[in-house]
C-alpha cells in the first residue's frame, strides 16, 4: 500500500512538473510576440521597455516573479509533503501537537524578511519614477471627454488636440482604436517632463512601453517624465473609466531623432500655434461663448448676465 501511495504521488508530481513546464515554455513562446509598442494577440508578457523607467519596472517585476514562484513552489512542496506524510493510511493516529515555538517564530520572521527584501527596491523605484532628472523639455497633457490636448510651452506654446481616427477612415497598417489624427511627437534621448491635468472627469494618461501612468484630475497638475531610447510609434490609452466613450480615447506618441523633431517643430508652429485659427475644435468640445456664459452665471450666483454687460 505504501508503495502504491508513493507511485501515485510520483505520478502526480510528474504531472505537476509537466504542467509547469508547458506554462513556462508557452509563456516564453508567446512573449516573443509581445515585442511591439502596441498590444498584440496572445500577449502574456509586458510590452518591451522604451524608457529607463520601464526598464527598471520590468527588472523589478522579474525579481518579484522569481520570489513569488519560489514561495509558490515551497507552499506546494509543503502541501504535497503533508498529503503523503500525514494521510490516513500512512499516519492512522493523528498527532495532538498544539504548537511549536520554533516553527511559529520562523513563519513570522521569514515573511517580514521577504517583505523588506521587496520593499527596498520598490521604494527606490518609486523615488526614481517620481523625480524628474533635469528636464530638457516640458509637455502639458490635458484630458477631455474624450480626447487629449497637448501643449508644448517650451516650443512656442504649440497646442493641439488628439482624436481617435474612426474605423472607416483608417489607412492600411493603422491599428484600430489606437490611431489618432495628431500624435504627440517627442525627440529621442531627451528628458521629457509631462504635466497632466483634466477639465471634466478623471482620466489617466497611460503608455505601457514608457512605464508612465498619470491621472488627469481637474484642478490638479500631476507630473511624470520619460526618456524614449529608440525611434518608433508607441500607443497607450486612457485607463480610467471616464464615460461612455472611454474606450475611444487612445494615445499615440511618435519618437523621432532630434533633427527630425526640429523639422516637425517648424511645421507644427505654423499648424498648431496657440490661439491660431488653424486649431480645430475637437468634436463635442464646448463652444467658447457657452463657456463664458456659464462662468458668468457662476460668478453672479445663478443670474445670467447680458452679453453687453460682460
């Protein structure tokens, strides 16, 4: 009977190992497809890092994955040991042990040590993400329902809106629900400070490849930063539910060389100069006259002010 139990246990262990191996190799195979700046089918791993912040996030994630895997295997080993050692056949007389001071001290101190090991690099990463290292340029991001507004205060106060391109207007190769009419353009190898705010409800400016996620809150100016290491197109989305069209609020960032960025600035200053009539109002954006009237109503305690008296 003991041999039969050991045989069954050995078979179960082999099956568990086989399943773990399949999961690991499946993850390795499909993660190769995730090396893109946008979501891809069967993606399991995170998108490849394009900034130093995302590199550190991914390194910390990999370290945590090792720790939690070891903990999981340790707990699994304990469960299997108990199932074999203390089952009814192998251990017909149950133990009456009520406590064990040594074991209790170990299972109290060990988790504390593990948490400290996790906390130290976590705090370092949070500090690294929070501190903007000598920004070379600043970009202001404003969240609206349901589009983004980008302002370059250091580059002639360029200002423009970024809207989703409908499905019937997409060109071949453009990703559905991710392509926009006016993407955010930045130079590579540049410390970019991003200041995020909102005008209506809470939004969230999130680009997975950058490791950047900042909430756009009315009346607040949240700050983050990134430094794109290679040229390319990077996609993200608002990941804070913000209304009926929340799913149609994508983000696209085009990273180009510094020389090409200077060329883009020349054209952008003509097309998107602040307060220029070339700026197109986003669909659904409130009319300036209505906004002014609403402000007058609030300032007068609810009484509308005639246009001639403003």
